[in-house]
C-alpha cells in the first residue's frame, strides 16, 4: 500500500517555501510594530487617559501622537496580515494548480489527493501562524503596562469567573474546547472555499473574476440556508443553565456543519481536478 505522507510532505515543503517569501516579512513587520507600540506606550500617560485627565485638559505631546500613530499602523497591518494570508493561500493554489506552474507540479508522481491535502495542510499552517503572530504582537503592545500585574489580576479574578460560568453550566475547559473547535471548523471552511472556487476555473475560461464572485455569493447563500439547521434558543425564557447548554449545542452543531461543508468542498475540488483537468 502506497504511503502518501512523504509526497504530501514535499508539497507542504515547497508551498511553505514559496509563500514564506511574502508572508514572513509581513509577519516580521507586524511583530516589530507591536513591539514599537508597546515600548512607546507610557504607563503614566495611559493611567491619566483612563482617569480622564488628558481628555479634560487636552494635554497631548509629540510622544502621544507617535504612540497613537504606531497603534493605528499596527491595527492596519494586523488586518492586512490576516487578509494577505488568505490571499497568499488562494494565490499559491491558483499558481501551482491552474497556471504555468501546474504543468510541472501535476506531471510529478503525486496523486491529486496528495496535492490537495498538502495544500490544505499548508493553508492550515499559515492560518495558525498568522493567529499566533497576531496574538504575540498584541501582547507586545502591552509590554510596558506590566504583564505580570495583568496576569496576576486575571488569576485573582479567575475564581469569580468560574463561579459565573457555573451558573450557565459551563467551564473554562468547555469554553476553550469550543474556541478550538470553531477555529478549526472556520479555518477548514475558508481553505476549502478557496479550493472549490478556484476549481471552477477548470470549466470557466472567460471573465473568471466575475464568475468566481458569483460562485462565492451563491455558495454563501446556500450555506446560509444550511445553517438554518442550527437550533435557536431564547435565553429570556430559559434558566441560566439551560441557556448555557443550548449555546454550546448550537455552536457545536454550527461547527460540525462547517466541517461537513468543508469536506464536501474538498471532495468536489478533488473530483473537478481529477476529471476536468487538461494539461494539453
């Protein structure tokens, strides 16, 4: 029986190498901006702002202006990094599967399934890296505001948070699990949506941008109907424990539907590339 992992690993290796040339410098800029913003923030000025002293007296200096400018730049770059990560995944898929590079890639002794799984895992890696870089850079923004004190205060507030969650029959473990499940499902959905939209490029030769836009709108519309299967609940007429259970149930079903839709998108993409691809 053929072992697919070495071939998938090679696809991941080359795709990571190609995409890293564009994404890693962008992530580096994001981390640098987060660190510069954190170093420019003055704990004293921040306290004065929250106390209303700066607002009431309109006392601003050049350092405040630089800090605000860096914070705005950080926010913009953080948004751009997230968008560019998705664009890079889509662009890499199109280059290696539909454009000139496809003649070389798809003539290699690698099955279509191995190509797609390699690209799926690569996309997952970049989405995960983007999330980690954004989180770390956000922490850098608070580097002078006292991480130790912030975590200590969070630890002191933890028992009260746990008691409040227990009223809704929830735990921190359930919350973390739901966040992981929803993040996994949403990432699968985004990557496979990129796959299936680009796969229609095999049968659409003219005005691809226009038709791909219509395909995205159509798929999202269909998904909206599917998501109506998620049971709703009215917290106003429920006990707190019942509302918590209903929320977990709804979010779990929503995540599972996203995963099922992603699996369908992946299967359709593999069918399209297996049956409709013509390298001649």
